[in-house]
């Protein structure tokens, strides 16, 4: 396989669009998600248009050692990963004292642990080859606390801080790490996180998954460390540095509440 991108959470949303973009650039793909039917449908769609190779791996990445299992499968098949896209993740909505711990533990394992483990495994091979690109998908939620989605916001802050740190460590190695921070986006995330009735998603014009994916892919190729999609999202993310944190937290709470 050539110019291979491994994309997690590839069965829908931003990951789905990133897969199609990479294939359109004649890059081979390793697609990872839980839904075999969706992965097979995406593979068929891609192969109808692009003469590339597509490997699918059905895996629940919130499970222990899932990243290692994916890595081992690719090693056995002698598939090198040139681009690692850690896109898989989900959110949940509600007061922390009322939400379900099992779901939140799964969110922590997927949004942070799996992403970190994938990065740990593949970055060593990239360094040894002297080239590689990593794209970690965070969110504008990474820039402030998030009442009513406390754990989700915290996981995305982790993704941003972790990615910025290792991007600095990897300078001069030929490997770059980019963090994509989209704002509210049209995708399955909204329904999965029960956000359709929040003021944030009712009042804002949502970007499409395709728009966000195209932006993120271009920034990854350029090695941009932090890529915030949308002018207003960039303004809001950067303004949080100049506003008292308790005020920012209160504003986010108001935006997150049901309309």
C-alpha cells in the first residue's frame, strides 16, 4: 500500500469525508470503526471512483488494547501508515451528577486513551522512516470548560494539549502533529450526544462534515499545529484567553442549555 492513511471513526461524519478526500488524492486507506456494514459501503463507494487499496478493520476502540490489535494486524500485513488520523470520539449531554458513568468511562477511553495509544504506536515507526503526519481531531470545546458536557470538553482539552506538546517534541524528525478543532458540525455527533435541542446547535449555522474535513486535510498536509475551522470559531477560541474563566464558563453554560 502507498501513501496510506489510517482513519479511525471512518464510518460517518468527518472521518467518512476524510477517507474520500484521501482516496481522491490517490492515497490508500485503512478504515477503522465499529460498523462493518458502514465500512463496507464506504469501501465500495471509494473503489467505484478511485484506483486505491482500502483495508477495513472492524473494532470498538473504547476496548482495552484495541489500538494494539489494529497495529498488530497492520504489521502482519506489512502495511506502513504514513498518515494517522485519530478521529473517533463521541460526547454526551447532561449534568455530571445525573449522567451515566459507564458511558462516560467509554468516552474517556475512546476520546483520550485510544487516541494516545494509536499515536504512541505509530509515531515511532514514522520517526524511524523520517516522515509522517498525525491529525488528531479535537474541537473548539478544547478551549474552555463545558458545563452540561463536562467530560467531553475535558477530553478535547486533553487532545489539544497532548497534541501541541508532542508536535513540539517532534520538530526536526520529519513527523508533524496537527490538531483539528471544528465548531458545531452537521454530523451524527449531534444526535449521539443529544444536542439537537441545545441553544448552541439551534442558533448557529453548522459547518458540513465535508467542509471541516477538507480544511483539516489541507492543514495536516501543511503541518499546521492547531487548525480551528471557521472565522468565528477562531475568534471565540482565542478570545477565551482574555476573558475571566468564570465568565467564559457561564457563557458556555447558557449556550449549552436547552432552547
